């Protein structure tokens, strides 16, 4: 009798749809992702994305910039405008002493 009553009641199609909870795939039941025609599991996709962004970050922070080349340092031995007087025992004294003004500075420093 109850079955006959249920059949006689007109129900709209919207009301007939059954609300189902979201299906959760746990463990090995995960269908995975199809990328480029290949099947990948969730951990593989997550590790792939993390690896991509890690490599991108390392590349941009360490190898992405070109360093300006430093100009070669001007040695004291070749500069005549230096106020420093070299000793006979210093390296480069021979080249420094070839400039006449430097020898005048050296002689003056001996008399002090």
C-alpha cells in the first residue's frame, strides 16, 4: 500500500536527484592525474611541482645575474702620484724607483 502511494506522488526531477557526498580517494584508490597521456599519482604531481619551483628559485637567485667585471686594481708601484714611499725591501721598489719624482720622495724621507 505504501508503495502505491509513493508511486502516485509526482516528484519534480530536481527533487529526485540524490545529493551525494564528495568521494574521497584515500591511499591506493586515488585515480591520479592524466598529464600528457600518462597517469600520475597525487604525490608524483606534488613532488614534480615542488621540484619545478625549487629549481626555478635556485636558478633565479644564483645563476640569473651577470656580474660586472671588476677593473684591474692600479698598483702603487706604477703610480707616480702616490704619497706612499716604498722601502728598499718592498716588492716593486725597482719599478717605483724608475720614476724620478719617487726617488726625490725617497731621498727626502731618508733625511727626516
